[in-house]
């Protein structure tokens, strides 16, 4: 009976360790994503163009950034893309910004 109980405790302890490892990786990914997103948003806001601050910025775990929303012109959309590409940590940019007509 003691052997069975000890085996069960070891199995549960091993499982708990795995869960914590997955959680810590997920937390590190989230921090990286949010840092890149914040950097991009800050750079867009620094351009003092209200239209650029309305653009939605999403970043995945690999540094790929998706831009979405509406821009008043193609030039504004292109500027948002250039600013994003020039941000540390960004590996690629997917510009899904719609130009208002």
C-alpha cells in the first residue's frame, strides 16, 4: 500500500511540474507579445496622427504583427506599416488596414 501511495504522489508531483513549466512559458510569451504591441502603439501615437492611434495592433508569439482598422489614406496605412516594421522585435507585418473612401 505504501508503494502505491508513493507512486501516486510522484505521478501527481511530476504532472504539477509540467503544468507549471507550460504556464511559465505562456507567461513569457505574453510579456514579449505585449511589449512589442506597446512599442508599436507608442510609435504610432508619437506621429501625432489621431488616425494612426485608432489602428489595432496584434502580435503573436513569434513577433509577427497584424495591423487592422481604418486609415484615411493609403499613405497613412503605409506609414503605419513602415513604423511597425522599424520596431524592435517585429519579425513580420501583416497590414490588414482598410483605406476609407
